[in-house]
C-alpha cells in the first residue's frame, strides 16, 4: 500500500487529523484482482436483475430513513429481532459510527495486531487513543493485555484480516467477562468459517457483531454493512451514524440477495472454501509457511512481499494481490519474512492458477 500526503498541514481541521493520511491502496487496474477479498464470481443473479430493472426508478427518491425493510430482511437471515440490527454505508461506516457512539474523545480503543488497519484510523478520526496488542505466535489474542486498563472499545476480528485465523470461543468469552466497555467482533468473513459469536449477543449487552454484504454476498460496490447487538446498543449507533446512509438501490439489491440469492451465495462459499484449501496446499508445496485460513483469502508470509506483488501485477499474468510490509513479526513465519506477507483472495480456480504462475514468475525474478 502506498500512502499519499495530499496537502500541507491542515490549519482548520481538528488537531487529531494531522497524523491521518488518506487511504491509498494500490488500485491500478489488473487483469485479475485478488487484492481486496471481494466475490470473484461477481454479483448474485437476483441482485443483478434488480440493479438493472429498478435502478432508474429508485434514483430520484430518498431511501428508507433507517433502512427498516433491509433491517427486517437481515433479522430474518441472522435469526434475531429487527430491533437488534443497525445498517450502514458498508460495515466501515458501522464501525466508525460505533466507535464514535461509545467513546468520548481521549478514550482508548484496543485491537490485536496484525489486524484491520481501518480501526486505528477510525480511532484517530474520532479523537480516540489507540493501542495495538500483539497476537501470539500462533495468532491467538492476548486476552489479559486486551482487557487491561479497561479500554472503552475492544475490537476483535474473526476470521481475522489478514491472518485468516478465528478467535477461539473461550478467548471471546474471556474478553467479554473482563471488558468494561464495548466489545466489537468483526465477522466480515464469517460465511467462510465455522464459528460465530452471534449467539452471545443475547447474553452480553456490550457485544456488537459487525458484518457486511461486501464479501460473500458480492455487493462491495453498493456499500451495505450491518451490526447485530442489544436494541439499546444499536439504537445508539443509529444516532451516531445518522439517517439515509444506505441508498435505495443498495437496499433493494441487498434484500434480493438475502432472499432470492442464498443458494447462489452458498454454492460460491463452497467453491471458495474448496479452492482455498487447494491454494494453501499449492503454496505449502512451494515451501511457504501458510497458516490455515477460515476466510476467503490466504495469508502467506513472504520476504520482500511488495516487490513480489509488484512483479505479479506487472508481469505477463497481471495478477493483483495485497502486499504487507512492516507487520508486527509475531509468528516464526513473519519473523522469517521480516514482517512482509502476501494476502491472496480466493476466486475461481483458473484465477488461482494464474496467481500461482505469476507468483512463480515473480519469485524467479525477485530472488
Ligand atoms: C472487507 C472488510 C470489511 C468490510 O468493509 P465494508 O465497508 O463493509 O465493505 C470489514 N472488516 C474487515 C476486517 C474487512 O476485511
């Protein structure tokens, strides 16, 4: 990722914004883009039909103020009451709104590292302090350090981006038992895993499960995210987020995906999991220390990953993957790679074959 500082120090913005750089991932076009974990099979068929047929009619009207029809549909899908759902313009919006709703400026947010880099950014955007707590050598969370000092907000990501590992249920319960503030569990990739903390929301009034339509449901461009929690909790997020944040078209497509397209979505989750296992095996056969993934991407510590990724994109195969450098070297594999890693999204097998060919070519050049 490259970051761009676009302007001289802001004179008018709040002081906390001085350290914030605009999010600038490498988004140059590539023939095959396996860099952002979106659905490589595209938009589900029912949602696609609605986008084509309903688009114009919905464009001139305001959407539902607080997405009530979508909340009902999501509630059915998740098996909870609609009063336990809050939506947003992508789950990023929900996370940002939650962080703002439950912490005063100066309060502290904690997250394990490496994990989702948007969280320290949202903390800064809302004037909060941020602490990163290293994951263990097997990418398990350090419960004691997370709960120490009673942070206002504890963020867990399961499956975790970028390691692909899940947080053990006992560890989640230990965090909930020790937490004084809000515990957010980001389940953006839950559809590709075998565990959820959803059943715990009825027992813990400080637990928020955040999910998205951007990954398994193939609607990243429409920006639909949601959270599930106690009614009082989600009502406060709704205040902090404000009205009209999910567009009418996004709402229509999301409702259709959740009702008509579930078979399609499940079929492609199955394909993703099968191809993920094949990709892990193929990378291990190349000598890489790859952690088992419970997500729709594979995390592979590789030395000089940015150079490797650049070569994969610019070489004959034109494959974009996500490169990391400067990650906390918590595991033996990350120590060996100097904190560098590739994250490869899983799509149709021919795309994975191209990624492997691009990787082989890049390694031959980079070594
Ligand atoms: C992709 C991703 C999201 C989803 O973001 P949207 O704003 O819903 O597109 C949230 N959390 C994590 C960890 C992710 O990787």
